[in-house]
């Protein structure tokens, strides 16, 4: 049995709520957290003196393939995003472009301390696109859930979804219905998700108050409220509707930056938590938003300061995020037995030094430059501020080639 001890850190556990443990060790055995305390020993030692040690962040909804078209629409609204990104650019993506974007996007997340990612992937135009997506997620080393959104001809939906399910990657049904596509298509998505024991992650509640009400009624009328559902951009739900979601076991993914900049609506972070709904954060898309959790936490906290605290914010970025994506028993906190998905943040910088409240410092002061070390399942994927195990020049070269092909820009 291999053991690693992360020694003498300022440790933040998040379960049941964030708490600071100074001068504390974390023992890892066979990729899992074995103990948290003082005076622990292991075969390998990672010195965490001057570091904040906390669970890795969880992004519950990211269109990862769009790393290849970063900042292509920074000033657009939601309709502009749909027209430019999904209407014009997405059809140009080859499987090779998807692999380049997904690998770079997943590594971007790891580099920023995001260890778990639900990749909401609506670029599955062919089976080769799906295989490229899965290959990139596996190669990255991130803890990934493939949010599969079928994009081929209608008659191929069921067979192709079953084929992807057999690939063995952790998977969720990224459903387009009932608010975006026909109710008939939506029923096919949701019923197959139930048959294949897949959770459902869906853009619901962000298309107007009447649409939100109709969609929730549709779930109720079709006996679907009991499925494991994550509602994305759910800003148009009333407080009463949020209670229905809470009572049915649903959860919510908030994109605090994009929901404001794209004009989707005011994020419901505080209202949802007050209703008892687990809430997580989402980068959504780097075509018009940042891709790191620090930016998302600050945006959410700033918008909802009257409803949430920095401790609430950090919990949503870690443990609640893990609960939302169905991995609350796997990651998101430092409980013994959970996977050792950890982040070590530097405090020896001008932006982080002399921080008297480590939780406040993580939420309000840290940025990607503070991410020193990242572990996924006990494996070090970033050390001393640099990702390990990847040919980054090639990753970036492939990403650049994909961007030039998709956008039609010349080399140089």
C-alpha cells in the first residue's frame, strides 16, 4: 500500500460546513483520504507549510469543447451566443477539433484547481465526435462526468446513446428537453436516461417564467420529477417552484458570470439554497466567461452577499458541487474514505500573504496563480505550479490549429 502525507498545511475541510484546521496533515492511502490530523506519516511527504489545503473544486456544467473558441463572443447576449457558437461554429468542428478543445479545456480546469468536471457536451455530431470527447477526458486525468447530448439524426439517438454508455465513462444525460426541443423528443431523452440509470442535467427555468412553469408541469405530468435532475440557468423559477425542486431531490447549477453577461437572468444562488436545493457553480463557456472557480466564487458572492457567506460560497464550489453531480460520497470534502482530490494554494504571495481568514482568502483573494499542487485520486497532476504528465506545447499547438480551422483564421 502506497501512502502520501500532505504535511503541516492550513487545512480546510468542507463537511458538513467549511472549517479551518491549522498545522494539520492529510494522509492518503491508495488514492483515498485515510486520516486528517497532526503527526501523520507516509511513504511520500508533500510539504504544505505555507499552503492552504482544501478539496478540489467541482464544475457542474461546462461546454469544454469551446476552449478552442475562447473569447469569440465576449460582448454577446444569449441569442447571439446561440447563433454564433451553436449555429455557425459548432458544425465546423471535426472530431480532431473536439479532442483538442476538450483536452485543453479539461487541463485548464485542472490547472485552476478544478478536479471534478461535468462536461455538458453538445458537440456530439457523430460517433467519432463522441469517441474524441471521451478520449480527451480520459487523457486529461480530471475526474469527469460525460454529459452526453446527442446531436445526430433522430433515428440514431437510442442506439448511439447505448453505445456511448457501453464505453464505460461516467455519464449523464444532457437533455435538451422539455424547454428547448419538442416534448416527444424530450420524452425519448428522459425515458432512456431512466432505463440506462443516468442522471439528467438540463437547461430548464432560464427561458422565461411561463416556460419555466410549463417545463416543471411537464416533468410532473410525465412522472419524471423523481429522476436525478440538475437544473441549469434556473433563474425564472418562483420560490414555490424551487421548493418543488427541493422536495423532489433536484439540484441547481448556477453560472454566475454568464447568466449576467448573456442576459439569462439574475442568478438564484441564495434563493435556491434558502429553498433547500443543493447549488453548484458552473463556468458554462469560455467564449464569454472565465474558466476558473475563483472568478465564479467571487461573482456569486458579490451578487448574493446579502444571502450567502464566504463559507457558503466555498461549500458550493466543493462539497455541494460534488453532491450536485452525484459524487457527494466520492469527493468534495476531506472525510476519510473519499477520493484524495486536493488542491494546495500558495500563501507566500502579495495577494495571499497575511490572510487571517483562510476561507475568505480562498474566495476573495486567490486566483489561478496561487494553485501550487493538485491531486486527483491521490495522483499529483500539478506540482510546483506546473501541470505534469502532458506535452503542453503539443496541447496548445493542437488547440491553435483547431481554432484556426474552425474560425477560418490564417496562421501567424
